[in-house]
């Protein structure tokens, strides 16, 4: 009888652990790639679904509520690419804060945020403000929040 109880407890804990893995939040890393000629493009980690990558302005990923998104920059020249701010026009509040400020991480700034509740089934345009070698740039890709 004691063994049966232990197996039942182990099975219950395993189900809870597996459920947490399947339905937990995901983290998406978006990389802003700056080429030697000053042009730029985006890439996403392999676990992130890219909806549109036809141009930097059209670049859109699919995320879900409670997912975490991190933006980082890399330059082919080796220059530091600082992500200064992620901001949403028109009072869209996709994250808990309207704007995400870049924070220093290993000598360069990255921005990170968690998708808020109540944002399902919408696509949002946002603006990334970034700096490469002291020069400021902005670009406006998209973010699609799925069911």
C-alpha cells in the first residue's frame, strides 16, 4: 500500500511538472543585426515563429500573452549596438509598461519585456530606438500576439 501511494505522488508531481513545461511562458530573443555598410536586419532564435521577414520594417514574430521578449543588437564590425528603447505609438500598452528602456548587460544595452494579458489576436507595430557608435537610429517592426 505504501509503494502505491509513493507512485501516485510521483505520478502527480510529474504531471504538474510536465504541464508547467508545456504551458509555461516562452522567451523569444530578437537580434538586430547591423551590417558593415550600415544596413540592418532582424533574426529570431530558433524557437520563435517569424510571421514576416520580407524587410526589417515588416519583420513580425508570433508571441503569446505572458511570453518574454528580449531585444539585442550585434554589429558585423564589432561595434556595440545599444537597444535604447522599445516604444509603442498610439497608446498601445503591449507590456506592463508602455515603453521598455534598454538596460546595460555585459557592456551593451538590451531591452526585455513580458507580454501583458488582454492582447490576444492583434498585431502591433513598435519602434526600436538603437545606437551604433554614437549614432541614433529607429526602425518599426511588428509583433503579433496569438491566442
